[in-house]
C-alpha cells in the first residue's frame, strides 16, 4: 500500500452503550447497566488500535458529557480523535442493550438528532482522507443527511487518491424510514467500494427493492427476519464493481467471494457465546489488520475470525476488543492460521 501518514480511518456511528449487568435476565427485569462505548465504526477503530494499527475515527459528538465520555475513551485507547467535530445542536447517541445468551440480545437506539449523523462534507475535508491507506465506511451513516453526502464525498476523495474503500454493510432496520432505501443507497455507493463486509441478512437487505425476491417476514420489529436467494444477492453485489465480498458466518467463520466468481471458506473458532454484539466489528478490525500487513484474504479473515471469537466470550464491544498478543496466542493455541 502507498506510504501514507495513517493506516485506517473509520467513519460513522459512535455512542455510549449501556449494557445490562443482569446477564440472562429478560430486558424488563434488568436492574442496572454498565457504561461502555460503541457504534460499529468506533468499535472497529478501537479494535484496530489495540492490534497496533494507526487508526482514526471520523464521527460527531454532542457538546455534552456523553461526548466527553466517548472522546476520553478513544484517547485512552490510542485512537486518533483529531477529526471528531463537536456538534453543538445535536446530542451524542446512546444504545441500551440486554444480554440473554445464547441468542437474545435486545437493543434500543437513542439516535434522534444524533451528532454522528451531522458529520458534513466540511468535516470530511478537515479529516484529510488522503492521508490514509484505508477508508472504512458504514451503512448506517448513509441513512440520513448530511452524513450520507459526507460518506459519498469521502469515497470520492479515496477514489481520487487510490485509497482502498471498505464498506461495513451494518444494516440496522429501525434506522431507515423504508427498508428498501438501505439497498438503494448501498447499491449507489458500491461502485466506489473495493471490499464489502456483511452478514447474509445484510447482503439480502442490500439487494432489496420493490421488485426483488427478498422479503421481510415481520416489518413491525426492529430486527426483521429477511429471506431470499442469498446466492443471487451475492452475485448482484459482486456485479456492482466491488472486488471482494466477505460474508460473516458467526462460529462457522467467513466466506470470501470475488468478482471472478470464486468462493473460499475460512473456518472460525468455536467458543461458548456470552454476547454476540460487537463480534462483527471485531472481525472487521482483525481483517483490516491483516490487509494492512499485506496478508492474503484467507489469513486476514482468520485474524478477523479470531477477534470475533474472543469478543463473543466477553460482555461488551469496544471495551473488550483483543490486543495483538492475545489474538496471536488465541490462534496459535487453536492450530494457527
């Protein structure tokens, strides 16, 4: 990769995350919460920093104590915060989360007038995207203006400066006025993306349109079950111009799809799950670390799988991202790369 000042800049959500202290209790019976930080791009930036990557976060925070909490955490983690603007007319966002293993992890977003959604084209200019090797963008940042235009603008700068663009699909159904709008917007930005990362559900959502074969079983819930022809959806995204689509498959690992039609499966690391929230972000940080080391896609995905497997055994997201020595030892003990 080109010799640049920084390694990676992630762009999008940031929040204070309030995690249930009562693991296994139904949401209505929660008695207390632990205060962590979160938001997919923030989690990825922290995960990268803990692996030794020179990482920055482009987000927005309010002129409030929550914003101070978020920025203080990032500074302590070694994430560059010089391009995080304070949005005086907005509030830092929050998420409240329950933990009911093995498969219930309810969460509620508080993102009305969220500061990170107010990131603007001027903020992108100030962030100096051209100083980075990789730009990671986020699907939720595309849901509303001005962050939507700011994200498109950031990819234009990246394209002009031969910077790799990685898209974390990050489909959050309740953050869109219409589920189909997610797919329309993602498909519009994909031609500027080199690598896209997502779950099967997110890939199905990204191909959803009024005429598609993708359907939602229950449109009244925040995490709808999306069904459809996943192979056709993968083929459609690859036809957009991206070089690689990485499909996250949880404990089964990940699959690498390339534009030439090839597929390579990368095994995961089975562990006992405590909390799946943040696992995909951990995967992305490990994956980006590998790419920055010049590793091939298979080895990079193994590193991503290792990061994700460690985080699902822990209580939260950014606060529990693994360090480089932890991940390398984790992989070594389980047969290596």
